[in-house]
C-alpha cells in the first residue's frame, strides 16, 4: 500500500519518529550487542557519544548502578529533548548535554567507558572525534564504537537511498551517510591514529523487525532528517513529495521483505573495541 500525503502527518517530529520507529526496533537490539562487548561495571562513569534519543544510556544505567554516572551527549537538541522525555531506568542518573563530538567540552581522563553507536560516520572530522574520545578516557578506559557495514550489504536500504538519490538528482553518497564508514580497516586506522594502543574490530549481524511496512519509506526518510543534511534541509512538503516518489520506486522490494505486519531484514555492523 502506498501512502498519500493525506495519510501522513506533516507535523511529524523527526526526533520523535526516530525514537518511535527507528530507535526501538533498530537501536535497542544493537545496543544490547554493544553493551555485551563493553561489559559495563558497577560504579563506572560512561559517556554515550552521539547518544541520539538515548538507547545506549538507558540500557547501560542499570548496569553501572546508582554508584555509576552516565553522560549522554548529542549535537542535536531535539534528540536530547526526546531522550529526556522517555521513562528513565533504574540505576545511574543520566545527564543529557548538547555537545560537538569533534570538540567535547569535557575534562581529560574523566570516563571509564566511551560508547558510540552509529555516530562516527556522521562526524565532520572523524579523527578529531576519535582523539576526543581518547582524551576523555582514563588510562585503563575503553571505547566501543559501532558503524554499519557497506550499503550494498543492506539491499533494502540500498534500494531506498538509490531511489532518493535519483529523485533528488544527487549522488548516493550524499544521502547514505549512515553507511559511509563501512571499511573495518578504515575504522581500525582511525582509532589507532587517534592514540589508542590496542584496537580490535569484529562484525555482528542482526535480523531487524520493523512494524507498519507501508510506513517504512516515510519514517526512514523522516528519521534520517535528524542527521543527514540532504533530508534535514528539506521542508515538510518537500519530504512528503519525495516520500511518494520513493514509495512507488521501492514498493516491490519493500514487499519482498514484508512478512505479515512487519518489514524484516538483516543489518550488519563493524564494531571496534579500543583501549
């Protein structure tokens, strides 16, 4: 089913859509993977870098407990506002702070653990951000960073972004920013050059289940408006017009990944553990 502009609320808030439609089915299960590799300990001080609406911060809070501390930092104030509004978990109190990953307003050697889930690919200066993550870590601290594998390993998103690029008359690289740090060797070199002594990379794959297949294109584009300039700069009517065109172009492949009332598809990530 193709949605019309009458079916879509023009006042959808991208940050709220991200939390409701993208964070819960995608970020939350991937957070569990990240946390399993990080193994947070009671009493640790944790930085959730590029926290979005706070999936990582909320799941870490019970693990570090009331004696721990969590700082959730993001450059997008709308994402922070939505994060603050979510039910807060037991355990550590989460402090929300607007900040630029390339120049953190934080003291040296202040954290035991830095977590960054799907953020580094969006940073305008990745090396500066990696150096900042290293700077704020204590000597025995560790950083765990996840980024998506290549776009071609995600056929549903590849079709989506190819159609978007075609209708916007831009390169796919202008809209597939989320998949732009997909080379594990590049991720390794980035962290090594930032001063981390030991860097290991690993891969993980998850099957993602998203509700409301007929809304997949709309909410994927709207959620991307939280971080991708090509979408963020569009006004609501422009995005809706784009949605209608892209829905038509991707209808068959969305149907191919539709099972009952859900879209189910694999996603793959490279994850770095740096100390």
